[in-house]
C-alpha cells in the first residue's frame, strides 16, 4: 500500500497549509520558557539531568506535539465538544468526592491504576470551553446584564465549590478568576463587575474566619506576618524572600544559588522555582523570563482578536487568562505579595499535569489561529 493510498494528496496539502498557519513565533516563545525551566531544574539538581530536568524536557516535547496536533483540529470540533468536556470534568470532580485518592491531607486525585488523574486540571479547559460556547449564542446586550447570566455563574460555581471542598484553594481561585475573566471579556457590565468586587472584598474576612480549613487560614495569617513563625508556617515565604533579595541585579551565577543548592528553599523545583531563578540570575534574569511570559500572553491575545467566531475569541482569551493568572499568582506568592496556595509557574516549574493542561489550552489558541476564518453558527441563547 502506497503512502498516497493512506493519505490522499488533497488531505496532505490541507495538513501542510494548516501547519503553515500555526504561529511559530508563539511556539518558539513557549519553547524558550520550557527550556529555561529545564536549565533551572538542571542547576538545582546539582548540574544533573536527574531527577527533574530530563523528565521536564521529555514531557514538554510530548505536550508540544500534542499542541501542534490540536492546532489542526477544526475550531468547530472544539465548539461541539465544549459541553461534553465540561460535563465529563464535572462528573470526575464528583467522583473525587466519592472515591478520590487522599494524599497530603487532600482528596484531589482519582487513582486509575496506570495513572493518577487530577480532574480539576481538566475542568480548567472545560470551563473555558463551556463559557465560550454559551456566550457564542448570546447577544451583546444580554451578555452585559440579564437573567441569562445565571447560567455562566452556575457553570463557574459548581466546579469551584467542588474543588474548594477537596480542599484545593489555589485551583478554586484560578477557576473562579478564569470564569470571571471570561464573563468580563464577553461584555459584562462594569457596574456589575464593581459591585461584585465590593461584595467579594466584604465577604473575605468572614470567609477566612469561618469557612477555610485551619491550615488555609494559617497561610493567610502567615502571609500577613511571616516573621511570627520563621521556622514553621512562615518558613516558605521568608526563604523565598531571602533567595529573591540575595540575587541582586545579576544574580550569584548559574548553579551557585545557596538557598536552592543547600536546600533551604522548599519546593525549589515546583512552586518556588522562580525564586531559584532570581537567586542565580538576579533581577535581569527575572525580567527576561517575565518578558517571555508577556510575549506569550500578548501573542495569544492577538490571536484571539483575529478570530471570526465569538467562540474562538472567548476560548483563546479564556485560556490566555488562565495562563496569565498562573504567572501572576505564582509571582506574587514567591515575592510574599500573596499567600502560598500551591500554584506553579507554568512551563517553568516541574510538573506534568499543569504542563499538559497549559499546552492543551494553547492547542485551542493555535486552532483558533489556524481556523480564524471559520464561521460557527448557533441559535442565540441556546445551550444545545
């Protein structure tokens, strides 16, 4: 059987055209961020590929291939799969409540034997897809403020509450913030946004005192005064600040960060890898990496803006908002400007689940770029 019998010439041509339409500059920026992460993991392993750097590169390579494949998937297929993906993710979150695997005091995973699955990661994509599909069929006036906005509020609230109950405060905040960002991007009235902001601010004190678990409440109190318990609950933030400050302008040099090399810095390969970067490469290194993140966010938002479908615009923008929130929350956490909530720096930190989620999301962004002229028709206001 010849190759042409397996793949028709016309199909090959279409595939080549789609691959040519991928934003390779965006892809290069993502590769540079991941390569920086591998370099830092190599450094903090004592200049060794094991146990983190090699796995990080292999995982990124596989995720990169997946992103390129997803870029060739028609955006209309993403549209059709939006509600099923959201529903599947919600069912998995309910399954976690019933028979989830408990680890480190949290019930967040499903042990399937061959893999431990964290359904909240699936929901990050499912929520964006579901909201984008809902708003695709909604008029601009209804998106500003109408009774129909009860639907996206419920779509956001269900997974957020389930994840918060696991408990996983960091992911719950990400889901709520991502959902809110999509609603704002869809045209939610700024007066409503202001009213919600005031309501949330007023609800924070009683929420912290009466709803959060003790360890979560301690994280908030530690954030406000880490020096009160320097060898206990405040240890993470204080060691991170020491690493950040000791790096100065140009850093101590590659592989010479005392906080990470001598294991003073906790979670140096995951949540606090940015502090390791600051110690070894200083302010200049941090700004350089943040510029890469800014470039990725800017390019992704530009891709969202050129889509001819409302679903494509909101889907790509929602994924970008999730990515940006990862960066902002982790950066603030490492600098002591936010409580420690276990949110990694995407593509820089070691961790396959978050990397997979981010790259699937960017597969959607690239698909929007490749199929930017595709039109998606649907009845207004319908959930079908």
